[in-house]
């Protein structure tokens, strides 16, 4: 592990202890560094530029979402959507990519499962998202597109791509439930941050590991 990756891991662990705490500058900085340093490490390792861009855009999204306002939340969704587009472009243009696998078993059943789960949760979210309804509505197909692009690499030997994409979907769905579905003071809110963060950061590490 390089020093930059080690520092990213330390920031990720530090953020885990802050994940359930109120908005603060320190919390935002540590969260952003946990992924931003992955982008730095990726650039130093010479991985594809699209992966570096995806990590950097997600780090920007982390900063924006962590600031706690509606305006920064909307901007954060845009940053994450752009990050997903960078990932999708990377997956689809990889020499091992083959979209034919998407219509073959078991990929097609996994694709159907991801779509069904996402649509069910999205239906609940969109009824409760209020002013955030349209940003969330625009983000969902981008998230699904990234996941389906990852499915195109399912038989290509990049073993970390697909589980990382699925972890990303699960973290986003859990975040949506945390923000828009669970009422303030619900007992589950004591635990959701400790589910969302490992899934999300683990997904980013998985993408990086796949292309090193």
C-alpha cells in the first residue's frame, strides 16, 4: 500500500467515527480526503484517466453533500452523476467489455434484480423527496447505467468492478432511505451511517483495485 492510499484509508476510518455527527468543516474535509486521496493515488499509478476523473468527481460530490444545504445537495448529485458517467465510459470502452453478456445468464437476472430493486426504492423516495424529487429522478438512470456498464465486464476478469458497482447502488439506495424515508429520531438512523459509508468507500476502492 502506498503512503497516499494509507492516508486515504486513515481518513476513511476517521470519517466512520464522524459519519453520524452534525455538519462541520472537519467532517467534510475528512470525508472528501478519503476519496480525493484515492484519486491522487490513481493518478500516480497511471490508471485510466476516466477512473481518476470518476474518483475526483465523487470526492467533489462528497464535499457538496456533506455541507447539508439543498443547494449543495443538488450540486453534489450532479457531481456524482458525472462521476458515474466517467465510470460507465471506462467500463464500456475497456477492451474486455462485451455488452452481449448483459442478455446472457446470470448477468441478465442480476440486471433485472438491480432494476427491480432500484425502481421499488425509487418509487418510495420520489414520493417523499419533496424539492429534491427531480434531482433524484435524474440521478437514478445514471446510477443504473453505470451498473449495467459494469455488468458488461462481468466475464472479463476484472473481478472487483461488478461487486463494487452493486455496493455503490446499495449505498445510494440506503442513503436515499436515510434522507427521505426514515423520520427524524428513528432508531435505524443510529446505524445507517455505518452501513452507507463502508459500502460507498469500499466501492471506490474496488474500482481502483480493479484497474491497478
